[in-house]
């Protein structure tokens, strides 16, 4: 279980090794922000962000920036709510929208499909942001940190707009059960009122 202080404070959540050069890789797993269910009959793929999601996505981008977690590769589902989330986060991080890779395999993906997507990451990428959907993202996170005891307690490991930063022991092509550990975890609720 992650100590509650990790979720409540940005600066204190940092691991002392975060400021040191690392040969390892980090994966930022982010669930899309809160979506709008307001239009009956609208296809799931086309659901936009709700007002809360529009507010929370850039706040999470600010938190990532404060932690020094600026990705060198962004992979996102092309579903509208994930596109909007990734775009708002990247704007705060000064990453151009054109740099985001819209990966169709992320939408409605299983853990196995997400691992296939990550296996295609260039070997020189050290910090990858993956923006997608549950249950696949939660399954991926639980798989990667299996046995480490570092997941937050609660019903949902990744509520909307939550981010888990996972340090990985292996390269992108060798992601196996227990090959990572959570260094940071944050969700908008823990940031307090905007």
C-alpha cells in the first residue's frame, strides 16, 4: 500500500532517487478524466470530457510537471475523452499536440494488448505516458507491480484522471508480472479543491 502522504503532497511524495540519473524506465499510467454521459445514444468512443474532467486533466498535468515527470513519449487512446485528456495534460507540460501518438490499440484494450503497445516503444524512451481506459489500465498496473504491495487501497486503483508512475526493471519488450513498482500515485480528489 502506498503511504497516504504520497497521495496528499507533491513534494513529499518524491523518492530521493528521482533526482538521480537512471538507466531504468518509467511508465506513467493515466486513466482519462471524467467523461460526460449526457447525450443518450452517443457512441462510447465519442463521449467528451465532463466539466469536472476538463478541470481535472490540466491539474494532473501541473502535478506531473511539479514532480518532474515530463514524458519523452505520449501514447493515447483515440477515443474523444482520452484525446481531450492527453491534449490538456500535454498543453501544461509544453508538449505539442502533434507529438502525441494516437494509438487505436489502447481503446478497449486488455492488459495483454497494452503490453503489446508498450513493447513497440523505442528503446531510447525512458519516460512514457500512457493515457487510456479501465479496466485494461488497472489490470496492467496490477500486473506490473504484482507482489510489491505498492498499490493504493480502495475500490478503484485508477479513478478518472488518476496517474500512477511505475519504475520498471526491464526494457519495454520485457514487461512481466512484478517487473515494476509504484513510485508516485495521484488523483484529482487528493489535490483538493481547485
